[in-house]
C-alpha cells in the first residue's frame, strides 16, 4: 500500500505546472503535435484558435505565459472565428501575445489576416470578461474588405467586416503596444460603397473597460480605431504616442455623452492624425451620405436633445450652430428641442473652445417628418430613442478635442427613425409584431430580423438563424430564412440607411414587399428551439 501511495504522489507531482511557459507559433513551418516550447519545435496554431489540433488545442494558458509568433510570417485565420481569448492573467503576471517584439525570431512583426475573407472574423476575441493581457508587436490586417473596388450593382454593397481585438463582456488591465491595425473591412470612398459598407474595427470593448492602454500603435484604412460605444463603464483608458492615418471614419468611438470627458475616464495624448476628409464630402462619392454624416429623423412634436462632448484640458465651452449660423443662448453641452417643428429641420454643428484652441464637430442633419405611415400597436415613445442594440444614450452631436490634444473625434450616437418600427427582442423563441398601413395605395416595406449580425457586434445569446413570416390577418403572404445578399435588399437598406447585415452569407432574414392598406403581423422565430436575441425592423421605403 505504501508503494502505491508513493507512486500516486509521484504522478501528481509530475503533473503540476511549475511556472510560466513561453510557447512558439510559426504558421508557415510549425506543427500542432510539436511541443511548442521552443523555436525548433513550434506550433502551427495558437491556443484558442478553433483550427488548432494536437497539443496546441489542449494547451491551457496560465498567468505569466507567453505566446510568441514568428516575425514576418502571416498567420491565416479561416472560418468565422479568430483566436479565442479564454484565459486571464494576473496584474504582475499577464498573459502575453508577442509578435516578435525582441526581433530574435523572424523578420519584423508577426502578421494576422483572413486573406480578405467574408467570415466577419476578429483576429483575437474574448466572449467573457478577461483581465491582464498584453499584445505586443502584432500586425493585424487585411481582414475582410477587398483589395480592389467591387463592381457597382447600383446600390451600396454589404459590409465585409474585419476586426482586430475584441472583448464582448468587458476587460481589465489590457495593454496593446507597438501594434499595427490596417485594412480592416472596406476602405473605399466611392461607389459601390455606402455608409453601411464601411465596417472594420481595430479594438472593440463591450461591457466595462478598466485600465486599457494603447501605446505606439498605428491605425489606418478602417472604420473605427477604438470602439467603446457599447462600454457600460469606462475608467483608465489611455491612448498615447499612436498614429491614426488615412481612411479612418472615427479614431475613437464613444457613446453619446455631454460636456468635457474626465481624464480619469479616458486620456488621449501625443497622437497624430493623417490627412482628414477621406470619408467626408466632396471626397466621399459613394451611395448616399458619407459614414461621417449623421442624419436624425424625428416626428414633428417629439422632443430631442443633441449632446456634445470633448476630450479637452482645461474643460471646453460649447457654441451651437444651425446651418452655419450661431444659435442665440446655445452655449451648453446640450441643445434641446421640447417639441420639434418643421422649421427645426437643418444641419447642426457644435464648436468646443478652451485656452488651447478651437475644434468643430461633424455635421448632424435633423430631418422632421409630419407623421408615420407604418405604426405599431405599442405606445409611442416620448423622446427620441437610440437604435444601438446595446441601448446607447440619446442622439448626440460629437465634438473633436482641441488641436493640441489627441486629434481624436467622438462619433454621433444613433437615432430611431420614427418612420418605422424597431425592436430588440431578448430570449425569444417566437416574436410577433403587428403594424398597419393606413392608406389604400401600395407602399414598399422592408422587414428584417438580425441575429448573426448582432453576434458579430459582440452581443451574446443571439438568435443564430432567424426566420420571418408575414401575414395579413390570417392570410400568409411571404417568408424568408436567409437573406442571401439580394441586391434589392441592399438597395432598400441603402435608401433607408439602416442597420446593415454582416455579410451576404449571414443567416439574417429580410423581406422586401409591396403592401396596401390593412393590418399586418410579422412572426420571427429561430431554426433552433432555444430562442435568442434578435433585432426586428419594419421600414417604409421613401
């Protein structure tokens, strides 16, 4: 018996991890059945990659571990998912993803690409709260998009999303150093692009973000540099010594806020901007408004508040303009309308001023409509509602920081177009929406149900394969399972400027129908019985 116990103790002793380990990955010359613990026996895939096999697939990273990628080698991501960030480090022992920062293995930075695929892949993505990671000397891109301008079908094309690093449920103690993010999604400013076609983000955080530092990084040819619009709490975010180069819609994307943002929340310093205007008119010649022009449509009589915010030290003061003329007594961070009238329809901007300089916001076009043709049977909202599926704050006009500051710009919050119905149904197996067309003349209506696209944006528990059915009374009219990238759907979405699908291959559903006066209902359900989160929209075409 003593011998058996001694043997068991010996086995347990050998199974214990004695300390942090450095693993090596060479996509071109490695093999997943190697030990992975030296440059002579590297893995092909990183732990957490769905494509990993053998020892690479079963490896569990612990605090202090490093994954070192060979410099100059392109790590090719395939399918619909990138490398999963499953493990957290500790404050003094982070887990590090290193793309040859020492220069000792390979030539230059390690590279990551999906070869411009259509899987809407994010290179590194966490599905849960992750703490204490370091990303060093990685070059991410191209991801999604296309090397050459696609042919013009006469309407905006669907986005081909590409992402860099994403945290779906928040992060803490994350350092991103000496990384390059380039060519994420489409980066063209002419037809067949529209505003919805431009979708690619370097760093995305939903949920709470604490102690996120971005240092000596380069960003170019993407929609968003740092996207915190769906962050529920922001604290200790620092962006420094970084360059936001050509073809960027918004270097920094925040939810609508008002006033000067506190430095304890976010600080941007010693950054450089490339030549602005790539996505502004007159350089923008795509279908419809540019990605940087916000249009807010409200119904006459409804209230709305525009909010301006700035990264500024000392605190900024604000001046509002209507069609380039200053508005009397409009010097607060917000501009409120108790009851919108047709005379309020105009282009609004805000200017932030402090002792360091003056900066102007992008333009926001306020459109006022008299009434809604398509209505539902729920109470009307008492104020303008956001369209962000993460329940972002009310519509806003963002303001750039003074020229001596970061050079970053905050994007506008989105708004609810009162000409349609938009609802986010959570944890549903079947959802029913009713609406009425109040005129005997025929109207074109676009009906859509987004589930997989919400997952691409970082939402959890979405409906994986929504299906929609349309009825007039008890009479079945039409149905759709997968929208299939149809050109008529793309053209309708472009005219409406609504929430885009992730790709032509996504499992989202859509119907474009001509309807006359009557009562209608839309039933949305999933192929799987468990249900999930789904965004349902019913819009009349102008």
